[in-house]
C-alpha cells in the first residue's frame, strides 16, 4: 500500500493558485498556461514592452482595466531622454485605455498591494520586485518586456510550476529588529541563488506577529534569493489589511494543504535575529550591524518597495525625533505611495524627519537604481533600505552600498557610521 | 554550429554588471546603450567582443532586474550564446524570448579566450583550446520552440498563442 498517487499529495500555495488559474492539476515541474489577473510595466521597462507589443502587431489589450502603466523609477523625468519615454507611455495608455499611475503616484508594488492585488491572483509585472504581492497570497512574479507585452495582448502566459521551499517562522522579532533583518538573514543563509526557479512559502506560528508591512518587505526580497514568488498564506492579518484598505470583498482564505510536498524546510526563530546588513556588492554578503560599527556612511536612503511604508517611516521618525542627522551623512526619505506620504504627514513623522535634517522625495523609487534623487559618486558609501546593492546600482560603480532595515538606517543617519539601532533606541 | 571565443566571467554577474540602471536614459537609443554592455564587469568588453563570441559565466548569471535590455545588448554585441553553470530565471526567459541561446553546463573548465564550438541541436560544447567536450541540458519544449522561432515576438506572430 505504498502507492502514493499524486492525487493524494496535497498542494503548495503555488500549485493551488496555478491549478486554479490554468484549469489543470498543476504540480511542481509541470508547464502550464495560466490566466493573468493583473499585468503592469513601469517607466524603465514600459517603452520596450510597448515596442515589443507593436512589433508583434498587437493593437488591443486583453483587459485594459487590469493593465497598468506606472511612472515611478525615474519620475518626474530627470532628463530629456526619459521624458520622451514617459510621453510614449502616456500615448500608449491613451490609445489602449489601460490604467495609468503618473508622476507622484508612488512605487508600482506598493500601489499593487494597497489597491489591486487579491489573494489567489496571478500577477505579472515587468519588474523583478513584482513578487511583493506574494504577501497577500497572490502568485506575483516579474518578467521581461516581451513576456509582459504578450500578457498585455493575450491575458495569459506560460509558467513552469515551481518547487517550493517552506520557511517556518516561530517566535517574535525583538526590539530594534525588523522584517528586513529576517529577509537579509534568509538570503544570507540560502544564498542569492538559493531559491532560483522555486517558490518560497512562509508558514509557522510566528506569522501571526508579522504585519502586512513586514510581509511585503519579506515577499519583496524573495527574488534576491532567485525565487519566482514569495508566498504568504491568506489569514487574519490579510483580512485586517484588506479591511483597512476598504477592500474587504477581495478577501478569500487561501493556504497550502497540510500534506503538500516541499523540497526543503527551513526553520527561523524570529526572536534570535539581530539587526542585519548586506555588504557590497551582493545581497547575500551579510553581517550583523554591530559587527560593522565604524563603517562611515555618506548617505542614508529610506524608502522603496522594500521599506517605504508607513511603519518604516514611523520607525525612522521614532529614532530621529528631536535629534539631528550626523552632519556628514545625508538623509533621503521617499514614501512609497501618496497614502504613505499623507499618513506620515498626519502622524507628524515627516515633520520629525525634516527637523532631523531629512530630504523628503515624492512617492516613487527615488535613489534606488541610480537614476535620480541621490545618485552616488565614486568612493561614497550608502546605507539603503532598498533590496539591491549590486556594483553600480546607485550610480558610480566605485560606490559601496549597504542594505539594512529602516531602524538601522535611522540609527546610522544619527551617528554617521553603521549602527545597531538598539544602541540609540 | 556556432564558433567563437569565450569571454569568461565569474559567479553572480548581475543585470547591473551587464547594463547598469544609470544608463536607463539610453534605453530608447539602443545603439548607444549597447556601447555599455558588460561595462561594470569588464570595461573593455564592448571593444574586444566579435560577432559569434560567447559569454561564459559561472553560477547565477543575470541575477537582478527584469530589464530585457540586459540580454538585448549582449545580443546586439554579436554574442552567439551565453554559457553558464546556472542562470537567474527572468534573465533566462528574457534571453530565450530574444532568440539568444542560454546553455546550462559546467563552465569551470573553460578559460577566457578559449575557442569554442557549440552544436545547439546536438547539445555539446567543444573547447578547441583545451580539447575538452561538454554537454548542456536541453531546454523545456516551450522555450526551445520560442528559441527556434527566433524569439517570442516571431513565435507569437506565427502561432498567435502559446503552444504546449
């Protein structure tokens, strides 16, 4: 009686969603064609998406109201060339009737989380951090412009159903430790290719203590371990978030089967984590913040799809309120969306940060990818709350980028060198 | 049969090594953009590479951004295929979607400057310089069909849909 027909083996979250959207019994390793619920491009991938769409002689979008063009990576446009790209994208949106989020509208992944992603959706974006919406239980993944152009026109694409790694978390994060520290620890543990082609699926009793903002940070960084998606089950935290966003009708419970098949299981005790930093030039090159004490930092950047949410800005404001940034260390802060910006103004976080010497950017990607609003010079070092520290990412290839949590970033802005936030809290 | 020289790189060559974000303003001016191919990994690459040559990476080649401009500028440089021990998934799909072969094989034995011959249909790499022969793993059928049609746009133009 050892026959174990695959019909009796439960499904992972990835297998469940792809089964539903493909109409097949989707199992790891299968190749399926799935319907896509939401598709988008942004201002650095949009122009090539549009030209591929036109090269294929497409004219109409499969679902104009489920297709979005975002202006966030270099918006408002910092130069003529990008202004031309922006114009091309606006014209495309007008012609095809797709949705548009223009200058000041915020970072695509934050807006997808706030307003568009639903549990169980398949979401494809021409941006690698599309994985962020996995926090809401959506199979969300990044693709290139050609793939996205075809999804624009056909409303579907092919997927290889990924094997899943189960990340089981227990306990609660300690004082001064944030979801970013968990993400960096995980990537440091499994490596920058530790989950290539695979799904990361989070579970365990520790999940109850991770707020939606935490989950968005963790799902966002799944791609830094090579993962196709970073999926969270849909639970009470998801329901409360959707209620808060006045989207209670979008809630539907979704979890993996208890007898699903995982390639590997990794246990993480949240209480054992400490403030963690990725050192140049790889995200998996991690160290503890306290081990890097004395590392001088020229610029601190708080924001992005990883850590530009209200909770992140609140954390920074709590550390910097009534104090001044180090005179040699610039502090740049970009709320991820207008909602975040407005809430941060209402709560007086923005006032506290401006008084501490911060430069506040409009909602958008800001300094993250070296296009505007904080480009680094050769020899400079930056502590950023973003997700990538590759050589040349933020400007000069001779610059050094460290990644850390908003708490570590704020503590570092205060002292001018990489600082464990617990020292200043 | 593809023939050319190997340009050897290490592990974890990111899309920022291949074409950094700071050149995003050139993305609608591809001939200018292509002059910066691999610049942060080897500043002289664009000047040295010839039509037909190969990029040989280590593990996790192409990690990072979804920018399809990364395989696009490599293709524009005349590179006939990328060989690597492993490739990040978005880059992998993007390269195939542009008709640029990506071959997964053990690249440790290949040195910078080696003369290579690649038999795409036979699944083998012959390193003429060292005399070694390697085999590479076959692509999934859907990717092979897209590659054989010269990329996703010509594939969709021919079939109008995905064929599994």
